[in-house]
């Protein structure tokens, strides 16, 4: 269990700067009486903790119906990125979304809740807080950073194309939230001003490893704000640039390293472990513990039926998309191409023709029926029949199935690639150390992602222990490995202890690379990318930076590879105006490992998904709000 960290909605104060309380406070922010909120140092601490707590659970949940069971700050957006997908149906990608959706309503509400909590602190701490002047100054700087963060999210979702969002900088009652939108540029100006104030506050430390705001975090977020304004992308690929802003972005990104942050060199996979979550790479993170209601829900929604937690296994609501896994290059950094490993693969249009290459072995090296690892009996005849049926459906590849050796052949497709592929995903026939809670034992064991399973929805059974059980055995999908807990040590699938990184140093380096690309300085962009790739021993080739267009696409692909399951890519694709092409035109739906669609995507005719609409409920309450252009109300 982690000790002495900043518990959200608690008063855990860092020793050495604050008075040391280290107590769990059970009074939530919104339950504090206004008359007492600022009257004691403890209540001031708790009020600021309440701003941090607004980072929690504003992202969409698993499906439309359970939005309140959120995925954290950005985690829930992963299924809309290139490397993610939602297994079930939902409105945003089905073409049925409208301004009345809870996606828009609750995202708007929860982000503004963070804004208003920050405004309370900024207005009241100077006049009412009994803490020292130095502590008050630091708390105000933290509140301004957090207000900037919430406005940043509001502006990039709801304020694009000049529209902006309403700006409130003073405490205001809910019924008095009647402002219209301030122009997008004015919102960016507020964000930059708040972050500049934080940077200039001498009582804010350069670096912090506990989840609190630091100067390094403020430089990173301000640089990102300059980058977003300095390079604006159109769907046709054109870019409008402001080189002054791009150079400001570069300068801010340089300052982050000077504040003491840098890449973790202990290994990419090891970075995302509890032991290293407070390392120098983690600039700003949401803090989690395994305590009830203080953890991340990743195990529940991106695990599998063998991702153990207490008395219940994980689910597979969010799974990786093949479009993302295919971006991982060969070990020599040559682009991966299925046709190089299976000649003619991309020309195969019949699902069964492709499926043949992913089928499990049914015979051993001696030509005998394989034994089941759980009970030593011959491989279940139901599984063998499914294999035969698929092979018989194949039109062009029937003779390519290898009853012994099919698994080994497909494994080579994944093992000779960028190491981040296997660190981020559970790929076909890879092992995963899971648990067995359905049987009540909870013992750790290694299972393997094999297909087909014995039933369409395979719960763990003693005879199938070697196979990774999934929610849907009728489709063979990839599974996430990053932020999925192995073994049997997790008490609850809703409360994983791993922190949720919002800004890490790899983000900064690749933002800086993007700025250098738009400044047409490809050598400098390559140097930034190389730092990230060196960690996983992947060569950075000159060919990826041959001209500005190639370099731009290469940096984008590197971001898609690096930040899987961190909720980053969706916001990138929206900003680059590549989302429609990468998600809807190329992928066309949620897919199995060989690209078979099992749930279609539809770009809506009446609505422009590149800007989220001001929610219908807000329009009805506030006549000063402008309806979002491109949306049918």
C-alpha cells in the first residue's frame, strides 16, 4: 500500500512544507459548510484537495447508460483512439449521438465543477486562509494550474474553431451561470495567464513526485497550449502556423527538463508499475490507491475474464484495435506489413481466409491430439470442431492451416516488433499471468490468448485453465496489458493502485518534436523522437524525417505507439483532424485481430464530431449560449 501520497478528497499533506496531518478525512468537498470552508488550515487543505478530486471520473464510462462509472480523467477516451475500441454498442461511433447525450452533458458539468472549485480557492484563500503566506501562495498556484487544466479540456472539446466556452473566474452560484461563450482565443489567453502565474510563483516547487502541481507541470501544460495555438490543422491536411507561438512552446518544453524531469530509463513496461509511478518521468498524475473508492477502474473494463481481482474477474469492454497494433514497426524500424509475413494477406477479403492463420494448434509434434493442460485429456472436441469448421469455410487458404505449428507461426508476427507492442497488448498466443476467482481459489497462473475457445463466452473452468477466458469467444481480439494487473494481489477490480499519468516526460518530448516539425526543423524533431525510441532500443531512421510531411506523420505514429491506453490519442486525432480518416474510414468498426468487423462505425450526417456540442440542457437553461455550429439541436 502506498504511504504519504495525496489522497483525492482527503487531507494528506506533504511533510516538510505543510503541517503533517496524514489523516483520512471523510467529509467531501461539497459537504463543507461555506461558513467553515476557509476558517481553518485543515478546511483550506481539504478545499484544495477537492479541486484535485475533480480530475476523477469525468471521462465517459463503459457505455452510454453508466456514464457515472467513469474511467478517470482521460482513460475512458481510449476506446475512441486509433489503438482502442469499445466492444459493445455506443452512440458516439454509431452515428446516433445528439446534443442531448450524457457524454456531452456530464463532461461539461464535471469540468466546470473543477473550474468552480478552483475559483473558490483562488478567491477565498488570500482573504480567509489562516495558513502562512508561503503556503497560501503555493495553494493558489496549484488552483490556477488546475483551473487552466479544466479550461484546456473544455476548450479542446467544446471550444474549437473559434467558438470557445463560457469563462468564469470568480465564484458564482449555479443559477447565475448565464454567460455566453468567450472566443476560443480568450480562453487560451486565460489558460496561459494562469499557468504563467503558477510558473512565476516562487513557492511552487520545480518538481513534485506526489501528484501535486509543480513548475515543471505548468511549463509542460503552457507549452502544450502554445503548441495547440501555434499549429492548427485542417481535414485536408493543410496547417496554419504561428512560429512565434511554436517557438514559445519549444522554450517551455525545454524548461521542463531543467525542472528535474526526464525519461525513466528502467524500461518501458516497468514504468507502468506501482514501484515507479513517482519517478522523474511522471510530471502530473492522478493518484490512486487500492483502497475502496480511491483506485482506478482499469482492471474491470480493460482486463479479461482472467484478470483477477478479489472475488470477481475483469471484463473486456475496451479492447485494442488492430489499426493500432499494426503501427508497431519491425525491430529494424521498417514499417510492419502483413504481406511481408503472409504473402497476399491484405488481398484476402473473406474473413475465414484470414482467420486460418490465427487458429490454435490441435495436434502435437507427433501428430496426436493435443492434451489439455488443465486435466490432461485430449483437446475438447468442441474446440477441434470449431477449428475444422473455419478451415472448411476458407476459400483460398484452406491448405495453409498447420495443425501443429500454427500458433508458433503467428507468434513470430508479434515477437519481432517494437517491444512496446507486447508491453501494451496481449497478442495472440502470448501469455498472461491471471487469477482464477470463478473457481474460488484465486491462484495465479499463466494463461494464453488462444482461439477458438470452447464456448462463445468462456468462463474459466478447470479443463480450460491454459486458455485466457473472455467475454466474447466468438471474436478473437487483442487485450490491453498496460494498466491491467497480473497475478492475484488486487482486492477489487474497481480500485487498482496504479496512478493515472496525465503528463509524463515522453509527452513533452513528442510535443516538442511536433513543434520542431511545424518549424521545419526535422533534425531537431528526430532528436526528440530518438530519445523516446532509444528507451526501447528501436532505431530512429533518417527516412522518417525526409521531409516535413513524412516527419509530421512519423511523429504522429510515434505518439500513437507510445501512449496506448493513456487516453491521449483521441485528443490528438481530433486536434490533427485525422480522426474521421483513422477511425471511421480506415477501421470502419470494432474489429477482431484479422480485421473482421463485429460492430460498424458511422460518421453522422447531421453532426460534426470534430467539435463537441454545447449540451442541450445547457442551451435550454442559458439563452446566452450559442448552439454549436454543425450540430442538429
